[in-house]
């Protein structure tokens, strides 16, 4: 009889069931043999040489049967996860030589997977998540892991009664391999809703307040919209902790949950019963600091902000010492870490609780101040090192500051060259004894260049647009052939080219920005050049009459400097711009002169402050405000023209008379030869994180266009046009398009535009994904605004209101794209019925 040696190791490894008769052999326990031939049989596709080599058995070696050598061979073969059955037989012995046989059965390979019970669109993701690729070995572990993953996945989504069954069937074909098809049945049933949450033993805190403390698990309430009632086990466990935290916040530090139970109701809902023991209420007693030498007790108390006699609040005490939810929180840990004490530790210890009054010791181990040793950046393949290093707030030899690390991450994110969600500061080689550490910033680059290629119908014909924007340009390499990959990049400069054309107009623009002029200071140089041709519509030919045109040529140069006072989030900007308006046979309502020109030379000064958090596409905190004034020279003070007399003469003329109309044009030409005006604008946005990544953006805008000389009047250029998507297409006269969704473009202003406007907005945002390849978020908004022809009519509370929903998609190659569905609640000027729904497509801008 051939002997199954593996049965000797059943207690250590596996149960073997196969036996077969070969010949009668007297089996001797613990006898030594020289290993002869090893044969491999069974249902396996692996070659005998491969199996023997992997087992570790070698012909000619001395082995003990039974012994450790056979045991190790079994271990190696099982660890391969390639076989469903493994047996090692002693076939025969000849003197001191033993002959072995390894009998194997291969694990079946996966042929195809069928998933039932979910939408077909979801199956591919489920197969990928569980690595159910064709050819993978089907082990019991694979089946169990897949079943557990799917069960937990849908239970986390509220399908508490989810059942997953997995069956395999053999594939019969000409291939010799053992293969199986896998059929996965997912029965999610209905989502389990919580009918009622009941508390027992709570006298000090009401059921209502305890339910409110449970942020994730809610009982059914038909009027609640944002948080649906569903049971998810992990979330429920978190909520039990939140209940105890609620007691700790109110002084009941000994509160505990005695038991909790879940009752299944007949209508597929559940009820939750929670039994509590509240304990007694405590107050803070004396709080003393131990081990502090850097800061006085008074300074530490000003940060701790807890006084003797206040209700004991363990949750707040923990936050005042180290608030993990806010990296820049005003707490004791950050107080030390922002002063260089990276290796400090702060521990609160209760030293007495007599009479329900808790005396505390805040024990502080300050350690040595820490200094940065090496500061490095990894992950930047395109962006040159100096572009990154000039933004770093942490330098070698500098005292460690957590605030500087956080600020560095923000500055790198604001550059727009890296994925802000993947920026990571890595602490390397911290040495408490020497007081040093290395800092490594890990960045992941994203495409900084964008292309805009679009076509559409508007303005009486087809409009084509081609735009190229290079946001990490390197102009110094523009003549280096090897630098075109596809364009010279890496120096952080911006270069943009844009062409837009239709039958009726053509627009060309070029702009360039250098953010660090000279490379030493954050002084930004910006330049732009544009030219527009507008042709008059011929109603007879229904085409553009190119003999009648209106040209605008503009150039601007600006400097913006980052300030250090009041803080370095402030930027002071200044710019000088010039626009030349030239008309030839262009008679419209805009001017009374069809031949002539106007010049617009102006100076703009602005102050802005932007401390929004890290990701410029989806800020989750901070604010951004700007105020600016655009001023022309007071020409009416420098010349001797009597504009009052000109106005009186103009008012006396008859526009229907040819000579009078010509004279009116001459007067207007004189008034607008050099444009005289001042323009003040203010804009502010605040971003507030509500919970997780849910963010509220609130905004306020105001603009006013005025005249130095009322007799000269407000110019017909530079005006405000409110309504629609805010895109500036077909705006040729220096006007500003102000977005107000829910209404047609520029519909809420008079024909000539407003001289004053205001706008208020509130937007709720939540991200669908903030991945590297695309950032997508949904939004809901309410907003209102209006424009007015003069300051006398201005009323900030007379606004056009709207609300709606939208979606934004940011892809590095194409910039920001979006769609909004807005409902206008008020009528357009001159109408009596509310405007209703409007659809807006957003390209290349962000509200």
C-alpha cells in the first residue's frame, strides 16, 4: 500500500482525504531515507519539474519520514494558492532509498462573472473592485472576501438586509484547465429606515437633543430633506460616541451607554432603544500648568479659555488642547508648534474630583525647539524648482512652525500647477535630541495648459472660438527647440492667445503674466493686447457690410505686489490701460457720430485679499475680496470747453434734421474724444465648510460708474449689463457683463447699460469627485441683483431674484465647464410675468 505521508501533518495544516493502493509497504516512523525519484500526478497543468522545484524537495537529499522536510514541502505548495488538494505519498522504498509521489488538483481559474441584482452599469466597477479578472484562481478566500465586500458595501449604503450568494459552475470545453463561471446574486432588499430612536434613563438631556447629537442616524421625518433616515452600522457606532460626547459637553463625564438594541418591525423598518446612565454633573475646579517655561500661566490660560466653576466639558477641553479637526486651530498644541516646539506634548490630568469639582493639571513637556534641516520637493517633473522654492514658507535653518507648513501647502495649491488634493508635507528624520527635522513636500503635477475650441450660433451667425492658455509657461526657452514638449514650460508664467470670429466681428487678444518680476520678490507683471473689428449689419443683404466698421484696439500694463501689512494675504495692484475706439460709417444708437473716434486712457488701482484654502477650484474655507478704482484724467479741468453750453445747444437741435443731426454728432465727438470717468467696484466671497466637504459660498458685488463733470455726463462705455451667464462674448464697448442666473444675458439693464449695480448670492456646493483627472461638484444657488441708470434711482433692496441648480466640471486640458438651470422669480423690465427657467452654459469662468 502506498502511504499518504501528509496525513501525519493533519493537526498542523490541512485534512487530506485521498488514499490509493500501490503496494504493501511497512511504514517505519522516523526513519531516515535518501530521496529517490519524485513523480507528480493528478489534475494539474503545471510541469513536474516546476512542482518539485517549488516544493523544495531534491533528489539525493537525506530526509526523515515523517519529518520536517515533508512538512515544509507541504507548506510551500499550499502557500502558492494554486491547488485545491495536495497529497504526498510514499510509493516504495528500496533499502535506504524512498520514492515519493505528489498528487495535486489545481484550483479552478475564473472564466466569466455574472452579477445579478444590480444595474448593468455597476457590474464593471464591482468586478474591478474585487479583482475578478479572467484567469484568477478561485479560492475559498476569494469567494469569502468578495461576499463580505459586497455585503458591507450595500449595508453601508443603508441596505441593512443585503444578502450575497456566490455559486460556481464548471466550464466544459476542449481546454484542459479547470475553469469555472461565477454567478453572484445580490439581494439588497429595501433600505432599512429607522422608525424611532428611543432613550431610557435620560433625565438631564432630552430625547430631542440626543437625537440631534446623532449626526448620521436619524429617525423618520417627512420634512427632513438633507439627511435621510437609514441605518448604517458603522455610522451608528459613531453616533453612540457622539451621544456620550454630548453628555461630556454638558458636564456629565461619567455618562455611559448601558445597552442598545435594534428591533426589526413588520414594515421593514427598525426601532432603536438606547439605555443610558447619566451620572452626576461636574464643574471645572482649579487648572494648573506644570512644566511650562516658554509661556506663562496667564498666556496659556488665554488660549485654554476655561475658567474655574464652568461646567465640565471634556470634548471642548480636548479641542482647546489639540483640535484635530482644524490644522490651524487656536489651541495649546498649535501655540507651541507655531513657536518651534514640534516635540512638545501636552496632557491634561484630573488630580481631584471631590464634590463633583474636577481639578486639572495640564502637564507640558516642551522639549527642544526644532529647526528645519533639509527642505525638499519631490514629484515636479515640469515645474522648475525655483518656481516652487520661492513659494515655500519653510527654509533650512528656520525655526519650525506648523502654521508655515500649512501656509506652504496653500501657496503651492494656489499656483494651479499641482493637484491641491494630493499635496502632502512629509516629516523626515525628526530628531528630538538634536532639535532638527527634514521636510519633504510631495506634489503631483497636473496639466496647466488649456485649449478652448468651440462653435455656436449667436449675434446673427456662426461664432468660432480658438483659445490657447499656457499657465506654466517659460518664455526664456521660447527659442530652444528641445523645450517644446509641446510648449516651453516650468517657469510659472502665463501666456494666453484667443481668436473669436463670426461674419459680423473678429476679436484677437494676447496676454502675458510674470508672477515674480526679477525673480526676487512677488511682484507680478501683466500685459495684454487686443484688437476687435465690428461690422454693421446690412438688412438688405442680411450680411456684414465691411465698409461700415467699428474697431477697438487696447493695450494694458499692470503691476501687482504682495504686501506684508496688515498681512501677506493682501495684494496691491496698479495698471495703466489705453483703448482706441474708431468708427467709420458706423451709425447706430450708441453714437450720434458715425465717423470719429474715442480714446480711453485710464489708471486702475486695486486692493485685494485672498486667503481661500488650498484648492482654487474647490475652496473649502477662507475669503476673497477686492476693491478697485478705475480713473481717467479730469480733462474737463484741463481744457476750456464749456460743456454746459454744448449740452444746451445739443438739446435744442432736431435729430430728424440732417444738419442738426450732423451737428449733434460733432458735439458728441467733442464730448467723447477723450473719455472722462471714474469707476469703483467691490467684490467679496466667503467660503464656509458646513460638514465634510459641503461648502457654502456667499458673495456680494457692487459697482458704480460716475463722472467728474455732470455737464459732460457719464460716458456710454464701461457700463454694467446684468443678467445671464456673465460671459463677455460680443461685448465690444468696454462693458462688463454681470452674471445673474435665471434671466437672459444682459436683460436686466437698460439698452445703454447701467451705471450702478449690486448683486447678492448664496451657493451650496458638494463635490462628486476631486480627482486628479477631473474635479466635479454639484451646486444649488439663490441670488439677486439689479442695475440702475443713475444713483438717484439706486435701491439695494430692489433686486431681481433667482434660484436653481448646477454642475461644474474642471478638466486640466479644458478649464472649467458647467451648466446651470436657473429660475427667475421676477419679470424682465417692461414685462409683467416672471421670467421662469433659463439654461446657462459656463465656459472658462467660475461664479
